[in-house]
C-alpha cells in the first residue's frame, strides 16, 4: 500500500469521523455556515465595515466560492460593494477594537483579490487601485511594517513577515508589470529574512509561486523549521518551542499547502488539519488566538476563523491535487492487464490465475481506494469465473494444478462485493 494512499485515507477518515459526529457537515462547511452569518452582521448592525469580518473572514468566504462550495449571495453582497471602492476604505469609521489603517487596507485588499478570483467583483480596476494603496505603505527596505520590530504576529497585527507575503500576493494579482519595483523589493526582503519562527517560515512559502518551489534552499529551510516546530498534536505556535495556537497553525498549513510536493509536506499538512478540526468549536468557529494567549476578542475570533477556514479549504485542494498524479499512474498501470485479461477469457473461454485472479486482485485494491479505473467496455464478470463463499468471504479461481488461488482478505471482500 502506497504512502499517498495511507495519507489521504487518514485525512479523509478523520474529516468523515468529525462530520459524522457533528451532524454530517464537513469542518469546512460548518466554518462557512458560521462566516455566512457573521460576515454581513457587522456592517448591518454597526453601519461600517470591519477589517476582521469584511477582510479576513470575507476572504475565506470568497475562497469557498472559488472552490465551488455554496455560499449565500447575501453573505457577501454588501462586502463586495464596499471592497470595490478602495478610496472609501479609510473613511469607513474606526473599528471599535483596532484602528490600524495600514493593516485594514491590506486586509481589505487581500479580500478584494479573493473576490476578484471568485468573480464577485466586476470592476477589475478596483484591485489595481487597492494595490496602489498597499504599495504606498511599503517600507523602504521592502517590507510592510504592521507593528514594532520583533513583535509576534497575530490576527490583530499580522507581523512584518506575514504582512509582506500577503502584500506581495496582492501586487502580483493586480498587475505584475505595473508593480514590478515594489514586488522586487518585497521579494528581496523575504530572501534576506532570517527563518527563525513559524510566521517567517510560512511567509517564505506563501510568497513563492503557486505552488511554491520546494526545491529552493530557502523553501527547504522553511519547511525544515516547520517540521521541527510541529507539536505532537499537529499544531504550531509562533516559535518552534511554543504551544500550538489556531492562527499559527492555520498560517503554517496554508503555507505548506503551497509546497505540497516537498518530501513530507503532505504529512505535515494532514496533521495540521487534524489539529484545526479537533479545535473547531460547535458553532463552526475557532477560539481566537491572542497575544498574550487566553484573552477574549470577537474581532480576533473572526480573523482566526477566517484563517483556519482558508487553511482547510486550500489544504484539502492541495492534498487532492497531490494524489491525482499517482492515481493516474495506477490507472495506466492496470490498463494493460485489464484489457489482456478480458481478451484471454474471450479467446479461450477460461481464466488463469495470472489473467484472472491477479487482475481482479489489483482492480479490487484500486476499487477499495475509491478509484474507478474500469473502461466502459469491461465488466468484473468478464475477468474470471469467481466462486463466492458468503461464510468465508473468499474468492477463488481454478489454477493449473486444480487448487483455488485465494486473494488477500481485504481485496477478497471488496472484489466479492463488487461482483455480486
């Protein structure tokens, strides 16, 4: 059994178990349902827009739309209209809890980029204008300073490495040619960034192309640090020795999903997903990550939930994409024995242990894996004359020495069930 199959199986099984225990909805869908309620609620009740509800949280909903998950139009209608007017962002009033205009512009710009990617914004020039506002906040060294140097990033401050990676993504998505200079300065800053914590390592991977090149020395250092910093329960804190927090874990999972092809990255992502799924609250949200930990903050709860939702959505897609190639290889590998076994039986009117049982065994394993590798012209019954014993759940075919050839128990049960 291959590693990719074990990994995906564990991931899917864990999610399925959680979904079954919580009413059948997946962790992603429960998070989306929570955000559908909360994102429009702030502007409706407060007559202004929050960088947490209408920035980080809305960005997750746009990502859900792009991934073809159902999201009510009413959940994003007001936010989309607001985001399409970047010049009005600063005149939006003061967020009751935080009033950092630079961070708000970055959060709104990232949400606008996600809205454009989900085809929820008709005026594409709005993203260019948003990128101009973001570029104006760039520091001469190429970074985006959202807090004092050395401050640990959080949902309320981001921190310099994460803010720089997000700003870079906005500029690239708006117009790479127009913003060539600030993009180059940001890339240079990130290359020089000491990879010493979860956010710095994640920023390096997030700032790479999609997917990031896992073979670059900088990416390898970042992945090595994230591997070292993952806790026994799958989460990450801001530093290697820190206890895990939801926000830090979401950032790391999102970053590693961009480098899913790196050796061991998929396993790190799956364990990170398990941590996020285990810490999700009944209402679909996550406990807020605060600095210091343990404080209560609605704004940071919304941002934390937005990041966690983004991480689950993108990592699921990355894991499925990572398994697509080996599944295609398996399909090609069994195409020959599948056709040859059918031809043998058609020509000779019998089955051999080689053409019959072994081919059924291989296809049984493939079918057990959730695959469908059979051509429309081929059926299970054309492969071999199989006798089924309901008591022992074994399948057998006659061999050259007259003895039955038994399939392994796992494949036997699958094949028998498929042929009934």
